[in-house]
């Protein structure tokens, strides 16, 4: 691969941010047409997509993902039967633009700046969430759902053209290492599981799943909680989602970079988990929308730091040739939450009520926080002795 200059790398990263923002826009536009998610399909596709990206390169992976989005929206626009409504979800197995964008950013950014660079993708997420929700609602109301789906297909085609024009075939700094790490089949589960054997990977990945599960369940159930517990109308719920999006944009675009420049990623991980436990307790005691809006500030802060820092730590713990597969595994965590979240969340909601979500988050995260502190305390004397 021809060496990339710093100016060209910067240009590629900014185009990648644009592609990610567009993808999130079409994702939330889709929610205005069909609110159902495709958690199971993307749960299976995430690690395989990441492995595909490591073997065939960023351009091929993102092109596949954007093309799948085009097909997804075209099938949705044409869906006039139950069979087509089912079939239109199948391309979602390849729809992983955000993990693909994360791989490009992780590959091209310096190790010390990786968390900040990944955080800016969260800024793109906030922009896409606000834009897509507004655009989808407007198009569906005035022109119909099929028109909104056609706009989604056209927008995904624009994303595909951007990928083909600006994203290089490979973004790994060492193509020899990339080929070596990428040897074998896309569906080689041993290669995917192999990543868990690298130092620190299994621990961080376990923390990502266990600590993130309670908040993930709450997010999956939030639309029901907003309607039934807070008595919000769809319009008011939309304003609340915009509020979340703006907070995420500020935190990930302006705050996380400053924090990672001053504090270690381990310290920030501890803070995010500890803060998440306190947020859970506050959520359990929340009884009004105003109180929830106040709690939402530390909630979004802890979530943003937690997601960015764990992704950054995991990609740094594996060879550069495996960052795509690692990020695919990280994406599968979110899909896992969307898959099992409604079942667990429904049980908690019907059996113990809304406060149970907060108490569960508090209990789980205070245990994880304590274990992290114990692990850090045990490791510190050994490092001092060395």
C-alpha cells in the first residue's frame, strides 16, 4: 500500500466521520418507518463483518455494508406483504457501517489519540440521531413511508459512492501483518475466539458486557417507560431524544478528548463504572421527567466514556491486523442487548416496576467497580516490585 501522508489520513478520517453520520441518519429515518430492530441478525453478523474487514480491507467492508443498506431500504419500500417485510431485514447481517468506520479511525489514528478519535464518532451519532428522527418523521407524515424508504436508499447510495471515492483499500499501517493476521476464512471462529487470549482482552470484554447490560436494557425499554411511566406523548418523547443527542454530541465531541489527554484509560473506566452505579441509584428514585432530565446528564456522561474507553482499550490490546474483528465483537455486544433486552426488561417492568432498572444497574455496577478496584490494587504492588 502507498504510504499515506498526514494530510491524506486526516481527510480520510473526516470523510469517515461523514459516512458514519449519514449512516446513523438513515438508521433513525428507518425507525420512523418500522420501529422494529434487527438485533439477532446483527448479533450474528458483527464478528463476521469485522473479520471480513480485516481480511479484505476497509473499502470492501464499508462498500458491502453501504450496498446492503441500499438493498435493505429498497426492499422496505417495496414491502407489501409479510414475506417481504421479513426478507427486507436479511441484508442487515451486513449493515455495520459504524464498526467499519471505527476500524478506519482506529487504524489511522495514533494510539494516544485513539479514544478521542473514536469519541468523535459519537458526535456523528448524535448528529445522525437528531437529523434522521426529524427527517424520517417529516417524510413519513407528508409523503408516506415508501418515500422515506426511498430517501434512505438514495442516501445509502451516496454513502457507498463516498466510500468508493475516498476510503483506501487497506487502512492497516502494516499490510504484511494484516495479511498474516487475516489469513484463513471469514467464518473461522477460532480466529475470532483467539482474540480473547491476548492480555487484558477477556477482562475488558467481560466488563463491557456485564457493566453495560443494565443500562442497555433500560435503553431498550425506554420508549415504553416514557409512555407509561412518564406519560410522554410521541412529540415530547422526540424532544427528550433530541436532548439526549445534544448531550452526547457535547460529551463525545468536546469532553472526552480532554479527559483522555489528562487521565489514563484505566482510571476513566473505573470512573465510568462507578458513576454508572450512582446513576442507577438515582434512576431508581426518579419520579418525574424533570428529575430524569437531571439524571440524564451523568447517565450520558458515564455511557459515553464507558463505550469509547472500552472500545479503545480493546483495539489497543490486539494486533492492528485484528482491529476490525475486535470492533465487530464490540458491536455484537450492542446487538446482544437489543436481542435479550426486551425479554429481561419486560420481566423487570411487569414484576418489579420501573425502579428495578435503576436498582439492577446500581447493584451490578457497584460489584464490577469493586472487582476492578481489587484487581488494580493487586496489580499495583507487582508493578512496583518490578
